[in-house]
C-alpha cells in the first residue's frame, strides 16, 4: 500500500474523530441543560401536588408559575387531577427523551473510542503493511477452502442429477414401484430448482468475496499486523542488545589481550565497586 493511501486514511480518521468529538460535546451540553430543566420541572410539580405550608419564592423554580397557572385554571377537582396526571405523563416522556439522549451519547463515545483505536493503528502499524502484508494468507486460504468445498458439493449434486435422469429414462432397470418413481421425481426437481441453484449462488458469492477481499478493512488482519509488527520490533531490539553485547565483549577481549596484567586483580583489591574499564594511551584505567 502506498504512502499516499495511508495518508488519505489517516486524514479521513482525523476528520471523523473531530466530527464525532464535536457531536459528543454538543449532546453533552444538551443533556446537562435538559437534566437541569427536568429537575426544576419535577420539583415544581412536587410543590403543586403537595403544597408546602410556607410561601415559595416562585422565581427560584422557573416552571413553577407556569405549571401553577395550568392547574389553577381547572374548573373542578377532577379536572385539576387530570391536568396533574397529564403533567406527570409529560415528565415521564421527557425522562425517556433524556434516556434516549444518553444512549445516543454512549454510542458516540463508543464510536470515538473505535476511531481513536483505528487512528492508533493507522499511525503506528499501517506503515508496515507493505512489509508484512503478503505473509497474511489466513482469510484468503479460508475462503479458498470454502470455494473448493462448495465446488466439490456442486459437482456431487450435478453428478447425482445426471445419474437420476439416466436411471429414470432407462425403463429396463427402473424398479416397478410408483412410490420410488415419485420419490426420484421429487428429488430431481429439488436438485434442479433448489439444491443446485443455491449451491451455485453460494459459490459465486464466495468467489466475489475472495476477489473483493480488502485486508485494510479486516479486523482479523489488523490484529495480526499489530502482533507481527510488535514481534518484529521486539526481535530488532533483541538483536541490537545482542550486537551491543558482542561488540562490548570484543572490546573487553582486546583490552585483556593488550594488558594481560589486568587479569591478576582480584575483586577484593579493587577500590570500591568497579563500574567500568577503559583504555587511555595504552594504560588500563579502573573507574568507580
């Protein structure tokens, strides 16, 4: 895959993340405002249903006066009760709308998480696709096995159909039993009109699926690529450490060969903890 395609995918993901984050911010503000309104609505309705003994400052709850006016315009107690019940229903409907908004927010947050994970994949692993892509054949092999199996089934069905037709046409070898004859007629019809056409459709779909297979959109391939790249990075790091160790060992051997007296030192004779050995102007220097 070219770098241009990788950059295009990355830019598209960045745009989607920005759009989704904007939707999340917007709906979060809506939910916060909606919740505050419903709290005031509920408190106001509670005060109307169970009026307190003391006076309430109406400007503390914005919906209170409006709700009181609705209820107070009742011509009878039954009408008053009916209006209060309608207000309760309105509150329940509003709470359902709030729950729907919260569900929408959760879906957006899940979408954002998925997009961020995809961005992480694009930024850190997509660049390695040209290097490792050909190694991944799991899905192609699976589809090819299904295609081969379906082709074998189709050949078997076609062979059965051919045999039954030959048998039906050869009256000399047909069993003189109407039930057997009817059964073979029914099976031939099923093979021709149902079994073989369905098998052919399945084969066509599998071939199309194989031809249209896109590794970039395959979650299994993405997981595999992440593991493959991480293994390669770990192996590269190990080889770097190993090469560094081998190089250090070569230097140490060269120092010892050039200065054999260094081997006469014992650990107890060294001043403190020995940190490193270096060679300056042909002289071995011990440093703490």
